[in-house]
């Protein structure tokens, strides 16, 4: 007789808040570094926003190590569920878009300020 499958426990998706710590100037794949607060209890730093030929993606903080002379990488932090990963990615992307918009607004305001200062 087969044993009944255990009912999979519902794991609530934690609230994720993100901020951009710094934008990267220049022609690099890494465009920004972000931090996230998860459930108001944990902070994760060193999340990278990367633009590649395949589009934008979020890279978790990593450690590198050598194995057989080859450099390998392992995430020091990662989401366990797809829902948590989605919440983290959406929070970081939202913070990145907002930071880019703020930067554009500052650039568009700068010439006006300079002109008014000259008058």
C-alpha cells in the first residue's frame, strides 16, 4: 500500500524592499549594486543588476573558489522558492528603474539650474 503524500506546506512570500546602493558608470555589464531587506528581518548586500545580450538579470552575491585550477562561483544568498525569487527580482528592478528615472530628472534639471544661476 502506498503511503499518502505529505501535503506540501504553503510558504508565504516575504515582503522584499530593495534600494540601489550605486550605479556603475561606463560600458560594463554590471549596471548597479543593490541591497534588499527581506521580511523586515534580513538584509542582503552586493546584489548586481546586469545587462547582457539576453536582457537584464539580477545576480546574487557570490564567493569564488578554485577547483582543478578553474575558478568557480557559488551564491552566498539565494531564494528558495520561485515566488521569493520573483519578489526579489521585481523589487530590485523597480528600485533600479526608479534610480535611473531620478538620475534622468537630475540631468534634465541641471541645465535649467545653470541657466537660472547665470541670470
